[in-house]
C-alpha cells in the first residue's frame, strides 16, 4: 500500500469515526440493553413469563369467545402474533368484509396487545415499556416525528460505521497482530488510548462487522431502497411489492354464509404441533371468521438447535378440516426467508439463549469503549503546540460534549429504570410520554451540565460513580416495590426479573470498581516541568560521568 493510499484511508477512517461517534455510541449502548428487551419488559411489569403465554399452550378458543363478546368478530380477519418472549401477544382485527357494519371501530379495524392470563387489552401507548424504548432508541425511532428521519440517521450511521470498520482493518492490517499484544500503561496518553483502541477493536472486530452489515441491511434496506424500488419498479404500489416478496397474507373471499358453529382453533394448532416436533408456532391468522369459507393459517419457525433457518406453516379450510397448502420449514425454506433469517438472527442474537445475549451485551459495551478511545486518540493527537489555541479549545469542547452525551447514558438509564419501577403502572396512554420525559430530560440536564465543565476527568468520574450507585439501586428498588428480591426471583424461577436485577448489580459494581481505578492525569504544565527537571538531572549526571571518565581525574 502506497503512503498516499494509506494516508487517505487513515484520514477517512478518523473523520468518519468522529462524525458518527456520539450517534454510534448511543446505538450500541441502547442496543446492548435491548438484547434483554423481553426480560426488561417482564421486570418492569412484574409479569413472569409462563408456558401458557406461548401460542402453543394458549387457549385461543376462549380468547376468541371473549373478543367476540367484546368487539364482534363475524366477518373479520384475525391475527395473533407472538414474536417476542413477553407475556402479551399482538392482536390485529381487520375491518369486517360485510360493509353494512355500523360501528366505527369495526369499520376501520383494530390493533392491540392482549394479556393471555387476564385477557386485558392494551393500546400501543399504554403498553409501552422501557424494553421497547431502548429497542427503538438504538435505531432512533423516537426522531420519526419528522417522517423517517430517525431511520435515515441510523442508516447513515450504520453505513459509515461499516466504512470505518473496513478502513480501520486496512490501515492496521500489517501490524494488526503485533499491535494486539502491545500495551504500554506507562507510556504517553496517546499510546495508552491507541493500545486500548487497537486491542479491543481487534477483539470485537467480527461482532462489529456483523452489526455494521446487518444494520445497513435492516435500516437502509427498509428506509431507502424499499421506497426507491416501490417508486421506480412498482409505480408506487407497495401492496404489489409485498405480494411479490410474500409479506402480505393471502386474500380469501368470504362465502357469504355463516357457520352454525365455529370449529376449535386449538385443534388446528395442535395438528401443526404434532406434524413437526421441533417447531414453534409464532402466528395464527384466521380469515373470514364465522363464514363458511373460514381459513386458518398457522406459521412459525423451527427451533434453532434443530435447524437454524426454518420458517413454514400450514393453511386449513376450517369448514371442511382439509389442508389447503403446506410449507415445510425443514425442507422448503425459501431463499428470501433464509436470507432474512440469517440477517435478523445474527443482529438480534436470539438463537443462543441468555448466554449468547450476554456475550453480545459485553461485546456491545466493548464497542462503546472502542468508540470513546478513538475520540480520545483524536483529541490527544491534536492537543499540540503547533495547533492554534482556538482549534485546541474547539477540539476540547467537542470531545467534552461527546463524553458528556455518551457517558451520561449509564446513570440516566439506571435512573430511568428506578423511576419506571417506583411509578404506578396504571399510567394508561401517558406511560409512553412518562418514559420519554424521564429519560430525555435527565439526559439533557446531565449532558449540558457535564459538557459545561469541559473537564474530561470529572465527566468520566461522575458518570462512573453515579452510574454505579444508581445501578446498584435498581435491584433494591425492585425488591422494595414488588418484594421480588434478587434471591427470591431466582428461587421461584422468575429468571427474567433475576436477569435484569443481576445485570444492573454487575454493571453498578463494575462501574464503581473502574471509577476507583481512574486517576487524574497531571496537568500539562506540571508534566512539562517534570520533564524539564528530569532532563536537567539527567544532563547533570551525564556531565558528571563524563568528568569522572576524564583521565586527569583518574589515579
């Protein structure tokens, strides 16, 4: 590689990293927490997940009877989805195909969440949770008040993150192995940050590359490419695009004749479970409820230990009980389903249980440190005498702002966990607003207050100490409010709640331990004086040695 190409790659790596550093830190910190999205939701609502919350064990006949009495299901298409490991399930009711329906709610359809144990229904806002908040924060969905600006920002950051990863590998390629073993704790500050950045960057390189690629696909593919494809290839017809890619459910016209008795939906689900043993039902869709042409489409995925990429289902004519068609998840997985499954499962880490998510979580925090160390390298490299005072002041202000925004996420997140736990659950549609206000207002105050200090040592120390103390307070708040102390949750098998409490216990203790190891660097003037004194002393010693070696002083 020529020096010119090396310099171009080095500078583009640096600039791209600086531009996206704060946003990328938010993505990885929030994304690391969202690996435990379902556990956080169960912890927040004090709702342990039981087996009967799964669609396999859910009494859908009882649920349908209840919904029919409440809302009237005749002529509707009904969908039950269970994509996450939380207790509530997604329910979607279409508008009835009978156009004579007078009720406005029935004419436009409904979407809500249903608790299978209490059969209580919740809207999206009233069911909003802290787990959902962090999950959406990691791709800036909260900024979508202005169209898809949040998704576009996340896609922009993902693309430049991929660019930074690739250029970083090319820049360090010749010394990537040798530098991995180099750590100079007594060297200059720039060397310390460089060694940490290189070593941890190499450790997390596969993880970072996977998330850069999958993040680009999931964000850019849905926010940039999909609208372009719809506009130029489908003349703006999104329905046609979804039909071609198999995203839309089949269209089944009603017969116009009512059934005397609606067959048991549970029996059809049982037939699918008996057909494939290592198969988990994820969705049940009913078409033309109560009509003679009523159909049931039951879909799901294979267990990852049986087959990593397996998606299929069966459709039945419920009036006759005949099987209309079948997609065997073990032998007939399509290319699009397999490709989508690889990308999503690698991104979410939902194929290895809690151990894999813990590994993902640790690597996510390691990536956060790599981002911060890269910013510090940039600052130290430009804090030189030949740089004008105005530029040095701006660089210091910029990095202080970056550190304040990024590092304050730890105490602010812990504070939000505590506030959500001690606040009443019955906030109805204001729950979403409550979570937004607590997190963003606290984050704004901490970011501005810490950035004003322009003291990197104080910012780091404050965030570690406050984050550690508040992190340790999270399991305490849960125990005081619910009585589910850490040891009790483990004993009775409430592992979702135990996971969140234990996670914050480890995070809090680790933060305080790291804070105890952080020492304030001496000021530049003191360091310069020390260096001058050392130089003067060494010079005197050298002169003495020279004088003593002069022949006239020898015996």
